[in-house]
C-alpha cells in the first residue's frame, strides 16, 4: 500500500491504466463514428441509385408510350389508305 501512495506507484497503478483506458475508448469512439458515416454514405448512395432507377423506368415508360402512339398512328394511316 505504501508503494501505491508513492509518486511512482500512483503513476503505475492509477495514471497509466487510466490513460490507456481513455486512449482505447477514444479509438472505439472514432471507429464507431467512421462506421456510422460509412453506413450513412452507403444509404445515400443506395437511395440515389433507387431514384436513378425510378427515373430511368419512367423515361422508358414514356418512350414506350411514344413508340406505341407512333405505331397506332401508322396502323390508322394504313387502314385509311386501304379504305380509300
């Protein structure tokens, strides 16, 4: 017990273990923050990807409707030519 009360004993028994613990906890905190940021970025990328897919799908549907309208117009024109 006398050793712990000495300056060197206090340093070895209290200060150094506390410093090691604080450094370890700081490391854990930083790694958790980085992990959360990575998950957030991945989530945002997935959301952007889904939005791009939805936009492409809408454009594809619009293109299909445009082609469908053209084909119907051509069929109507051919019907009119045959009837005349």
